[in-house]
C-alpha cells in the first residue's frame, strides 16, 4: 500500500509569527522537571523533527500543546491561542500520539465516521484520508485486527481528517515496515510542501535525516538546538575521512604520531576523525606512503545527535 492523494494548493498562513509557538513552557512531576522553560517556534511549510533521548520531555511537550497536560508555567499557542480555546480543533490541529488507539470493534471507516460526525466534517473527507494513508482497501475491516503499522496509518488518517494546517505527530513511523516508512516520509514532505506546519517526534535518526528540514532538539526538558537539519549535522558531527594505503600500518603510525584519531577497519581501510583529506594526504606524502583512496565520509544525523546528547545520563 502506498500513500496517495493529489497535491493541494498551499494552506493559508494563519499569522506571521507562525502557527505553533512555545513560550517558557514548564512542567514538573514531584521533584522531577520534565519540561524546563522551553521556547521555540515551529516554521510553516517545513517538517520539523522534534528530537531528544528517552525522558527528554518530548511527549510531555506535545501533550501540553494539545491541552492534555496543564503546564506549570509558560504557554503553548496554536494560531495564537491555547488549544483548549480553539473552535473546531480538529480542523486546526491534527494529532497522533503513541498511546492513542481506535475502538477495536469499529471498522476503519466507521472509526473515521465517528470522528468526522463529532467534529462536523463531511463524509467525503473519509475516503480521501483513507487513500492518503494507504488504507482504502481495508476500510471495512475492524481496527481490532489491525497490525501496529495499520493502526498507525489509521491514527494518521484521523489526524488528517479535518484538513488541518498543523500536524503534531508522536512517533508516527512506529510499527511501519520500510515501504510504509518511505510512504510516510513522502506524505509528510508533501503536506509541508502544501504550506502546512508539521512537528514530528521520532527516535529513528535515519528517517529524520531524510524527512525533516528543521530540528528542535531537547534533553532533560531544555532546548539544545533549534536550526536546520543540514546546519545541525555540520555543527555537531565531526569530519571523517576514509583512506586506503599500500602500506596501511605505516600510515596508521604516522597519523597516530600526529595526534590524529584513527580507526582501522575490517576491510583494511582507515577512518580518520577531526581532519580533512588535505591533511591526511599531506602526511602520507611526507612519509612516502602511496594512497589508493582518500575520500570524505558524509556526516550523519545520528552521529551529530549522539555527540550532542550522548554523554552520561
């Protein structure tokens, strides 16, 4: 199954400051601060990845955005207002939370029909979102028999039902197979291309690297980074070079003598950290070592993320 659906015209902007604004948001449970004076905006027309290690405060923040948890301080504003004050909220915000689950006795269609009727949304929209998430062929099946991946798709269909300009998605790729993850990635990027604001949390760094234009990274409830994905990787991942030499041991010792971090790989190559190809080539030339390969390794989002938050917990 693949996600389908025509490209819609750009969604109208709701205000110049952005659809979703977080201001000094704070929440504590007993002696533990889950979210600590968190402030950021989520840009329109982009997929923003909301990242952090387990226990960082991502889910608590999303629940405060949606009015499910009362903050101790600060504000989460959707279209300039708290979620609880929105008229027809499903048409303003589409949400998918990990703990959400449809009634097992309802079919996919009737689950969406119940949500549509309770929010004054026309029936015609149901078939559209089922097609969008790849569930059109199983619309008549009961949700209790769905796999985790199919349940995730139905949750996403529910989030899309009101055609909202803002999506808040907590681990939407959970349970999806590789095809489903690819389809989700394409759908989120299409929705952002229509001008929507998409905030998505995930622990799948490879998926976020291909999906998110922008990143908000938190740890222990505090903001660590708020910038484009490319800038985040460039700033926090170390330069790495792969080199193959006719005399790898001589080159290895020469690099170590220069105080350069180097790792020998099983295939006989060396991976050098912290310096560029020019420096490695110069050292090899000075020692008379012939090189067969000298290339830069692309930095990864996972590496950058772990360097930022991967210290002692």
